[in-house]
C-alpha cells in the first residue's frame, strides 16, 4: 500500500524543525548565518517553514551540519540514529576520527607487535600480534591473546575466546585504542604516543584493563606497539614469538621502552 503523498508545506515544516534543532547548538542565529553565508531574513524563513532553500544552498547547509538531504524528509533524531558511529555528526568531531583518520601517518595500517607486563604480576611479558586496517576514515584493530595467557586466566584457549577487536582514534598528541573480547569481556583502554628516539615504528603508552583477571588489580601498565608494516613474512615471524616471555626474551627495543630507568646514564 502506498503511503499518502505529503504536501510541500509538510516538507517545509519538517525541514524547518530539523534546521531549528541544528541551529540550537550555536550561540546566535546571526553568527550562524554569517558562517553559512546565508541572508538572515531568508534563513529565518527556512526556520519557520515558509520556504525551501535552493539546491546549492541546501547542499551548503548539509555540508556545514554534516547531514544529508534526508533533512527534508525525516526527523533529525531518526537521521542521527542511522549515522556511522565514529564519523557521524554526534561523535566524529569529538573523537577526532574525521579528517585525522584519513591520514596514514596518524596510526599506520598493517601489523604491530605488542608487549606489556603480564597482568597477574608474574615476572613475564605478554607479546602478541595485532593487525590494523582502515575502512574509510575508521581504523579497526584485531588480534589474539597468546594461548598461555588464556590458560593462566582460566579461560578457553580457542581462537574465538582469545580474539579481541577495537578501534583507534586520534587523541591529543597520540592515539587512543578501545579493545574488547567477544561479548564485551576483558575490555582494554590504551593511549599511545610515538616513542622518542626510536623512529616512527615504535609507540609507547599506558594500558588499563576494565575487568580483573584472577584477582589481579587493575593498575595502569606500560605497553609497546611496534609497527611491522604489511609484510606477511615479518608478521608470521612475530607471531611465532608471541606468548608469555621473560624480560631477556623481549623483542629488540621493547625492554628498553618498558624499563626506561634501566637505560638512563
């Protein structure tokens, strides 16, 4: 059954209501119209539902507010509910993904070797391999905990149970990572910056788990990300070294970054 045809007045009222909601985020209509380059009297007519903008003016409005032309057809709340999580109007400008995420130097794609202290306080380190990929401006992360770590936690050593995924977002002078296992278990938050004096391949930061493992306290811990590029051979070699390792068996450069006090003169 066809839906009833809406009148031009209904479209104008829909657009006006949506535009009023968008404009409410700005201190003054005068300042907003100056940024848009639209005559204030004409803009007020849009707000009141008296008239439509020309196609080129509508395009300017949509680009400015980061919304599409469905602003003429549906309530704004419905449009925002369908927006991409990381790059949409609600979060994109706050998480920093928009603009920054399109640049590979922000956080290069490819394979990374990571290392951090074992969370249960044992004098060992967790070495793992993660893969960073890009879909549009979004950066996604996928990796697997070592089998030995899963067994130490008392969890299943299956690949599905050990897999974690997340996303990366620019933050201040570094990058924030939000990672989790399936069903939002064992979440991890990281903040990384380029390691000084180690070129562009090493990132150093702080890791915080969102849940306790075997009673271990959730103290912030250092973490290293070493960019290996997209070479599958280097990734496979790093994967063979993954697991729980002693300090003397950490990959080159990782021990110095995890224990900087030991290298000071």
